[in-house]
């Protein structure tokens, strides 16, 4: 595939899996861009060169570390950049110099300014883990579990308004009950990676079909606050079960209201309550859920 793209993302699997899939499909990734993570002032953009010799603590690496964008870029000799201010002329000039056909984004925390959206001849495309226009915003997978929505992924052409551009490709998914956040993210990343490849092929052949989002169906949610981790007796058993299991490792803790108090929910189970003093039978809107709680 002759398409030249800049890929923008973060160090998790939701970025790494699509990047690897794009390269396997023959897409030419001319640069990888990460957000600046430094606490203090940082340059608008800087190149990240690989170390001349591996540090001792890098010799033994987990699978997650091996799959991050930094490692992929260094291993594949792709120019790697860290940006802190995309509106800065220096950052815009550095990225425009690659003359990309498209910019592809997967889990990048900065909003792209219009001047950057105008750089690639085919535009910029974002991978979003929801069935847009539902669940716009920075944490759609969390809200998929919270709201009990149908899961899915969307690739949309980016516009000045976040998550509102025309849909290029979309796929509904099925999450098994009790699925954890990490595996849900991987399912979305794999499906989304395939969609990005489809979009790239369509761009190359000049037959990409875009459709506008239906604003009547749109919903948007902010990054979750502490109160958003609370499960109340008004929830159904299935919704409460999937939320507790789904976001346990998102950054909780999940709290559940039981008898007028809130307890930290560590796990949940349907059916007969497991043995153990920490498991409680918690009334829900349509039945009873077994929840393992933190006591004391």
C-alpha cells in the first residue's frame, strides 16, 4: 500500500495494536507522535531517538512494554516525536514536512487544530471506541459499561468539533457478560485496526464513502468523576455486574449502595453467592447481585 500516514497515539494497546496492523498491511507510517508526558515545561515538539545502549532494566520486558509505540517506532526505524503544543508553528511545520496523505489517530489526548487537520491531502481520521454519534468524549469505553450501551468502534474523519466528523467506517461488537476493561479495550483495538486498514485502502483507491453523524442520536460524556463510579439499587443486575467487572481496573474504586451506605465493590457474580464473608447479596432493580466488598 502506497499511502503515507502519520500515526498519533499513546503507549497503551489501543494505539499499539492498530499501528502494528497498519504496518502489516503495508501502510507507510512516516512518523509516530506521542503526547508530552513531562511534568514541567516541554518544547512544542522534539524527536525521541532510541538509546545507544539498552538500559539494564529494559532487558527484561513485559509484553505490554514491548508493544508500546515507542518500542515499535524504534524497532521499525520510524521517526518518533513527542509534542506538547500542536498549535505551535514549529510543531506544525515539523509534521507538515512529512507530506502525509493522512493522519491516523488512536487514543491521542490533544485536539488537533484546524491548521493540522488541513495538512494531509486526505484529512485526519480518528479511531473511537463507540458507535458514534453515541458516547462522544474522552472515555467512551467507561461509559459503554456505565450506560449499558451496545459496544462498537468507529473511524471518523476529524473536524474542528471533537468526535463529530463524518463516519468513514463502523463496526458493532459483542462483549461477553463479565468482560474486563483490558480485554474490552483489546477487542475494540483489533476491530478498529481492521477498520483503519479498510479506510486506508479506500483512500488509496479513491472510493471512501463518508456519511454525516446523526446529531439527533448524539450523546457526549466527560471524563468520569468519583460519583460516576457509584452503583445504586436502581440499576439492573446485568448492568451492575458488567459495570463492576468491566471498570474494576479503570481507576475506581467502584462503590455500591447497600442499606444506605456505600461499600467498595471488588468483584461481582451472578447466580448463587460465592462462599466468603466478604460477599453480600445486593438488591437491584430486577433481582439480586452477589458482590464482594471491602470491609473496614
